[in-house]
C-alpha cells in the first residue's frame, strides 16, 4: 500500500477515535480514560510487533531512543489534553481544533526539518486553519 492509503486509514481511525473517546469519557475522569486508552494502545502495538516479526530493538541508536521518548511524551500530553477537551466540548468542535496539528506540522517541518513551504502548501495551511476556526465557532 502507498503512503496515501496509510494516511487515509490513519484519518479514518482518528475520526473513529474521536467518537469512541467522546462516548467513553462521559462521566469518568479524563486522565483515567486516557490511561485506559494508552494501555490498550501499548498492548495492541506490542502484539503487532510480535505478530509481524519485527526485530531490532537491540540495535536502535541512542539518538533514536531519545527522539522516540520525546515523541511519546508529546503524544501522551496531546492525548491527555484531547480527552479533557472531548470531555468539556462537542467532538465536532474539538476534533477540528485538534487537527490544527496538521498546520503546525507543516510550519514546524519548515522551521526544524528544512522542508519547503510552496505557495500551494501555504494556501492549504491557510484554508485548513480557517476551516478549523470556522467549524469551532
């Protein structure tokens, strides 16, 4: 499968996550809900690693470990904030604001990874930001 198929699947599962999380966080502590979800993700991903025969954990460079650990911390913080936002607001308004992460990724990729922002990409960023803000109002 191509990156586009994987990205579309990711978007589909992310949309399902918002709806399922909104249903699941009702009436319970949002941090507890995040911990439950995260535990499921941990078990599920290690099962996938085992089933797929992925090997090589012993040769991962220290630098990669550092970046992955920081990414994990950022993911955890994102999920904690997302679940709290879902608990407090409607999923149809929380999710578009959360997806402003796409806008931020493009900006951060330009700033920190040297990726180029083309005129078309800049227009897309502006449209995504405007759309998220319009939906959230």
